C-alpha cells in the first residue's frame, strides 16, 4: 500500500486547476470522456451522439489542451493530469460511480485515475491505448527492439519542433481533422511534456493490473501506436476484454465509434 498511498496523496493537491467541461449532454448513467494528446473533446464528436440517448456524456478537456488552462509551472506528469481530472470530476458532485472512458493519452490517465480512485468508477473503457513497457523490462530481443522504436519516434517528435508542428498541420488539413488534431505553438509545451512524462515514461500496465472494475480495450487493427506485445500482456488479465476493430487507425472514426458504443450498451 505504500506506493499507492503516495500516489493517492499526489493526485489530490488543493491547487489542481479546474479543467474545461466541453460537453454535458444526455440523461441517464454517467459516462465521463477524456480525450488524448494533441486533441480536445472533439475527439468524441462521432461517439457521443451514439450514447447520449441513454447516457449522460460529460467530456473533459485535458490540462493544456482544448480550452483547459495551461499553467506556466505545469510539468504535465500523470499525477498532475489526474489531479486536475479528479478536482474537475469532484466539482460535478456525482451521486453514483460512473463509466470512465479515455482515448489515447486519456486512456492512460483514466487507468491511473481508476487505480487510485476505485470507488468512483464502475467500469473503464480504454480506446486506442498507447501502452508500452520500458525496453529494459522486456526480455525478448525482438519485442525489446519493437518497444524501442516507438520511443525513438516520440523522442524525434519532441526534438524536432518545426517538423512536428508542420507535419501535424498538413495531416490535419488533408484529412479535415483541424478540430481533432492540433500541435502548435499554443500547446507545444503541454504536448512535449505530456508525451515525455505520460506516454514515454508510464506505468500503465501496472495501473491496469491494479484496477478492480471491468475494463474494455477497443482499438483499430491499423493503429500505428498500438504495441501488439503489450496488448498481449494486458489481454491475459482476467478483468480485461479486448475488442479489435478492423480497418480503423488511431482516431475515433465512425467504425471505431460504433464499436465503442456497442461495447458500452
């Protein structure tokens, strides 16, 4: 309990900022939706309409992204992100445990939130989770090399600002994702620090193992950020159910949104 007790204390600072609640629609059991890195609540624009006829869907924007604050001294660790999520959820004064749903980085933060606040969450849905082990933790040489490639890509993105911003702008424009995908001067610091401190340095496999509520993992078979080795580890956990969606990449497109709605309902 020592390590978890320390984490619980870290994620409850009184100074955690309130996040932007970008959407609160529908009526019924509550679903809280947490988007991923370099994005906003627009991530779920295809999913919320499939759920809001029977659920109350509350979309929260992460620290430094969307219309949420970006404090000058923020370091965008998992603990900071979860602290802000926790304070924002407490402000809603919900009467019953809720379904927590996260996409990409939001799925990693949702796993940690559920691990340290188990009394608040009735069910956890992780969409397109970029879950990795450190190469040092992997015995198989092929798996270790594969894990290292993901981390090198992220390090390259952090180290090449103009390339990363320019590439993101071109991709967002070409695929008409301007409201879903943003890496810019405005959110560069939240982006690189969240990438480094939450995705590259993560304990998500341990967080998922510590969760005691049912977990559904939904991801596309064409998702370039999914590590099959880590997915295999998670899939062996008794409380985890995997759902693979053919011909979908990392984003919550129509096919993936439909699959998630089916899993939930």
